């Protein structure tokens, strides 16, 4: 196990650090962009790239790249929603998403305003649709950014830090423990399971705000 894992980690680390960082930023930009996020596994790209971090400088660079990528993707979604939202919703790809998902995102944005923008960053499907519906609503861009910046920071810090620390700990233990590879895998799996659980609990807690429309003003929060 250790031999295979070391080979994989060394393979990732052999990629130029600048290129790795750029790829992670672009991956998360695509993951947070309109509808593309339903296909591109940006979180997996970020974790894999983060396992190759070799210094605090590389860590900071990766964190900045991922945050900027996430904010870029969110901004693209917002602007596309503002100028082309109805067309995207009526497009073939928009129809494949399903009217039910669009209505849920629209209701959520309407009733929870900025809270929906923050929480949707951590929810499946909605993380791609809410920026669009926010752009289609009465929400101002600076309000949107005020809520999405801390969400992107929190998300990026979690994924980048886990990938970095898990790989770093493995490299320190690999020569001492023959089962160090299993510990590494267990840490990553435990983190991903916690993410899935958190998404599930958040989704349940917020589901009631997605069932019906609010007051039509996406700047007021329905408690």
C-alpha cells in the first residue's frame, strides 16, 4: 500500500508547482461556474493538488488560487444569471437540470437572500444554481460577494488544509509504519464522509426554505 501511495503522491508532486496551483484554481472555477459544476469534480482536483504542497509558501499560493478560482466561478454564474438567466434556464442543458431544481434554487434565494448564497457553496446542485438565481433576482453584486467570499474562504481552507496535512503526515510516517498508507486513506475518507454528512444536515435544515417562494425580494432574509 505504501509503495503505491508513495508513487501516486510523487507523481502529483512531480508536476510543476505553478502548474498544479493553476490547475487547482481553474478546476474550482469550472466547478463553481454555471452548470459546469455539476460535471467537473473541483473538490477532488483541489484535494489531489494539495497533497503535493511542500511548503507554507505553496500552501498559501494554493489557498489563494482556489479562493480566487471559486470567486471567479461564482461571479461568472452571477453575471450570467443577470444577463442571460432566463435563456440558460430555458436551454436544453437548463431543462436537463429540471424545473424542480430551478424552483428550489429560486425559492431559496428569494427567502434566504445572502444566507442562501453562503450555505449553497456547501450544497450539491445548489452551489451551481444559486449564483444564477441570485443574478436573476434583485440582489446586488456587492451583497452577493459579501456572502460568497467567506463561504469560498471556508471551503478552500478545509479542502486545501486536509490534503496538505494528510499527505505531509503520511510522508513522515511512511518509513516507520507499513500501514501508513491506510491511515492516509482513512483520513481522506473520514473527511469526505464528514463533508457528505454536513451537506445532508445542511440540506435538511434549509429544505423548508426551498418549498415555496418568499416576498420576491432577494435582499430580505426569511427567518
